[in-house]
């Protein structure tokens, strides 16, 4: 689990398939909140504890869809560049 107020770390939590408690009242990564893998809690200690316990539930089965691709973009781009050189 990740607890952060960083927008970049919120997104990284998704790549690493870790639930995220966001210590902010809003986020630029609303798709993570809508997906249920990130929870906005602000600085409210009761909310932080509640969402921590929610994520610690052993029966929780979170899904991390490929919102941001499959992680193979660099490989794809390199292969396209190599193909371009082969054609010359």
C-alpha cells in the first residue's frame, strides 16, 4: 500500500499494483479513484485509518486495468525505428 500526496506517486502505485491512499482532497488521476484502487482522504485521520483498514481487508480483490498502456511502449518504438532503417 502507498500513502502519498504526490500525483506522480499515485500513478506509480497503479503501475506497481498497489492500493493508494491519497492525502489530498482532489487528484488529477481520477480514473484511479473511480477504479477503487486509490482513495482520497485529505488530512482527516479518521478517513486515513478507515481507508487503510479497507485496503488491508484480506478479501479485497483489486484490479489494475491498463489505463496507461501495457508497459511495452519503448520496445514498440524501438522496433518501429529498426524497421524504418531496414527499409532504407
